[in-house]
C-alpha cells in the first residue's frame, strides 16, 4: 500500500492534538498501522533547536520577521530530508502537526510577506514536496486563543494581536479554497462533532484513494 503524508493545520487551540489521534485511529481502522508523527517546527536535533528559537526567541536580540521565516524553512527542510522522506520511502504513513501551509498562513498572512515571496521560498526550498492531504481545522481566532490561554503560558507567536490571527485565518481560508488537497473542518463545534467530521472526511479521502 502506498504510504502517504497527512497534515493537520489550524490556529492554536483549533484542536490539532485531538485531531491527530482521530486521524491515527481512522487509519488504523483501515489497516494502516505503520505511522510516524511529526510536528513543525521541530523533529530533528537542528529543527528542535530552531523550534526553541522561533517560539521563545533570545533575551539579547529581537527575532526579525525575516529571520523567523528563514528559521521555519530551515527547520522544515531538515525534517523533510531526515525524517519525512525516509519514512515515506519505507512505506510508512506520516501524520504531521503543521507543515508549509502554516508558513503560508502565519508568515504570508499574519506577518504579511507577499504571496510571491512565499511561493518562491516554498518552491525553491521544498522542491515541490507536498502533503497528500491536509485537514485544516478552521476556528474563530478569539475562540482558539481563549483555549490556548486557558492552557497556560503563551509563546512569542501566541502573544501576537488578534488582528495577526485574523489575517492568518484569512490566508488559511483563501489557500484552502484554491487547493483541493486541503479539506476544511469547522473546529468551532463541540470536540465530538469535530472528531466525527475529521473521521468522515478522512474516510472519504481514503476510500477515494482505494484504501
Ligand atoms: N508557526 C508559524 O508561525 N509558522 C510555521 O510555519 C509553523 C508554525 C510550522 C508552533 O507552536 C507555533 O509556531 C505556532 C504557529 C507557529 N504558534 N502560534 N501561535 P506549537 O506547536 O507549540 O503550537 P500549536 O501548533 O499552535 O499547537 P497548540 O497551541 O497546541 O494548538 P492545538 O494543538 O490545535 O490545540 P490543542 O492542544 O489540541 O487544543 C487546545 C485546548 O483546547 C486543549 O485544552 C483542548 O482540550 C481544547 N479543545 C480543543 N478542541 C476543542 C473543542 N472543539 N471544544 C472545546 N475545547 C477544545
């Protein structure tokens, strides 16, 4: 059976952690049990160091938006080359907590880097490597942030303004509407309802792939 790369995306508090469990259960139900999990940024020794810098910064120096963008792509290509591609080559399925769509939405939308720059960066660095399917959990930014805040301390990016997250969501929605490999799930609902919709959407996609 061909391996596949499935990515979960969304603003903080959208419920990606629960969604990943639902995706893994849905795969197991159809006999796909060789599964690896990734999260971005991170997942290799270098990418984990970059994760810390991206999320926490350093005391002595402000992280510029451009440095943040380049660190995210540096972490991503390390993860692709050393973890994701080798796993797929062994026939394993990979479930990713975030991937390039996060950069398109947070840095392209939230930080307002141009769509042209984001496309060039993605094409040049990632060399057209893409997920087979992305489940985008769409949530009202205020609700997602409230859930994230209820959980405790906020990182550097989570401290951004509500407008930043509104722009990020807007870009997610635009990109999802243009790409039929991105399935949008309404994550404003009760967690059980979100799980049901994820299971249904993924089952339909798997059936269409003959799995
Ligand atoms: N970032 C970026 O800017 N550009 C990029 O290219 C990449 C990332 C790859 C990664 O931090 C940060 O980097 C992230 C984006 C940025 N920062 N921001 N802002 P992370 O990995 O630490 O954080 P995260 O990816 O945003 O994960 P998260 O905050 O843990 O979000 P989540 O996984 O979606 O949330 P959750 O843990 O599943 O749910 C949060 C809480 O809500 C939890 O208590 C749940 O029980 C609850 N929940 C979830 N769903 C529901 C429903 N439906 N009802 C009620 N309660 C719910």
